């Protein structure tokens, strides 16, 4: 495996471990809270974060030279917002343990795909199709991955809008205040209004 792919995998692994600790620490009442400015609960955000890897798995395999049929982030006409809503809706009523177990399985499969990336793959310009909050953009895969590894933390920042009493917890402060995380979170929140 090329070193840059290993860096991505290390970051994804660390971020997911932090997310799992955070999610498992929440009470049922906290999980049921609605996140202001969204149509989702805290539990819904966790379901989103845990299942989004499914949308990227086929794309990453295809980028590594293993064409994958079906609908995924890299396929023409894929709508990530529709995917997210369907994934979250399908997991309502599941326990956090079930959601995180599924997320762990998906993450392992995604990591296996990233392990196949070469330096040439990482330097390839990809088309990020955008979503309702961000426009489409062309950028090197490595640059996309460097931002994407912060996905879990960005949505924990969203969840904290419903969990203000948790914002000052030492692990949360340490996690979200790291410069490589805080900058993207601040930019994301500014863009969201």
C-alpha cells in the first residue's frame, strides 16, 4: 500500500473510533433529540455517518480499477441527498449498536478498497458530484480524501447543536478543536449559515 493511502486509512480509523465512543456515550433521550436546522435527530446523523461509506464503496473500487455496476457516488445520475435520506429512513428504529456494527462492516470494506489505490490513482482528477449544499467540483482524489476523512467530525459538530451540554467534554473539545478538523468544520458551518 502506498503511504498516502495509509495516511487516509489511519485518519478514517481514528475518526470512526472517536465517533463510536461518542455515539455509544449518548442516552436514548439524547439520540432522539432533533438537530436544529435539519429534519434529522442525533440518531439519524449517526445513521448517516455510519452508512455513507456504502455510497463511496463502488466508486472507490472503480477508481482502483475494479468496475462496479449499480448506483454509487461515482455513477452517472447518482443523487447523494436521495441516498442519504433513504439510508437514514431505513435505519430508524435500529439500535445504535446495530447502526455502528453496519458502519464498521462498511468501513472495513471501504478501507480494503482504499488499500488498492496507487499514487497514480490518488493523483487522478475526480469529479465530486456535489450535493444540495456544495456544487460539483473536479479535484485530485488525494485532496478529496484529505477533506472527506473529516466527515464524521463535521457531523458531530452538527449533533452538538442538539447536545450543547456535551460541547465542553474534554474528548469532544480535543477532537473538534484540532486545526485540521476545526478549520473544515468552521468553513462547513459558515457555508450552512
